[in-house]
């Protein structure tokens, strides 16, 4: 596909805005600037806009490193919405694929693709989410086994699906869960008598939080990251 067409289909730019952006030298592939609008984009080629990969299929897929004290709501309430951090056109069309609590930090995926989002959030898809957890007190000796068996949360009929707990130290661990119940991680630890004092999401499916993103920064997902959610 021609480069200008690819860009206009992949972003909110019109064909003529895409041509202008190409002429300005803001488009590149493998760090080589492309100034020819007729350049043929090949399959699996990653095209960058201002050095950041642009998304595919005309839909937008964004990774945000969520800071604490921002809420995963579309409007500001007592705290500002994470959408204040995303400076894109038609921001109102975007929503969050798997919300985090106000005090949780890390990987937040934002999109306008409902089907893609469903693959992340639907319990039936069992998409794994990995969290780095810090606890107020040392973990119980049998914590790994309890998580592996399936934690019974208060006011839920069924126990949680088996979860993988990897201990880092007495008070730090990585937890991988494949559901997304309300406050799930904090409630799981509460169920074994632990209190979470810091929670950070590092990974969703195969998509890892880009360590180059400081808190509050975002970038578009690469086509490979988008298609890794199946
Ligand atoms: N589980 C929680 O308890 N909080 C989050 O923000 C995410 C998962």
C-alpha cells in the first residue's frame, strides 16, 4: 500500500495531511526517513510518526504508563482522568481496556476497538495480567500454594481461577491473574490476610509496559503488539 494511504488509514490524518507530514520528514521506517508519499509499505513493516510506531487498521491502540492519583474514568471526578494525559484527536472515542484503581500504576491499554478490548477484559478469554505487588507485612509461607489453588474472595460465589505468585522478597511479589474482577488483586491478598501497599501492572497478554515510558507518558502500540492479543 502507498505510504500516504497507509498513514491516512492508520491515523486520524487525511490523505493530504499525511502527504504534508511525509514531506516534513516526520515519517520513518527502521530509522530511515521516508519523504516519498508513493513509497510502498510492505506487510509487517513498522512505520513511525515522530519516531513512534503508528497503529494499524484505522483504529487506535495506546499504551500508557499510568501514574498514581489519576482515575480510569472518562471524566475528572475527585482526581483527574487518565485521558488528560493523552493528547490525540477524537479522544472521546477512546476507552480503557482493563481499568486500574486510582492508586495503581503501570500498563494501561487505551483503544477505540471494542472487539480487541473485549479479548483483554472478557473472563472467558483468560488474558493474563501480571502485577508487581508490595505488601505491608511478609507473605504467608503457603501463599504461593493458596493462589495456585484459587483464592475465594468475599462475596463471590466461585473461587478465583488459579493464579501464579512469584515471590521476590518477603514483602514483594509478582502475581499473574487471568480475570479482572473489581479490585481483584487487593481482594485476593486481603483474603489471605495481607494488605497491598503498592500495585503496578507490568504486562497484559504478551504486551509489556515499555520501560522507556516515564509515568504519565504513552505511545501507540506496534502492529505486532496489537496482533498479539488474539
Ligand atoms: N486489582 C486491584 O486490586 N486493583 C487494580 O488496580 C488492578 C487489579
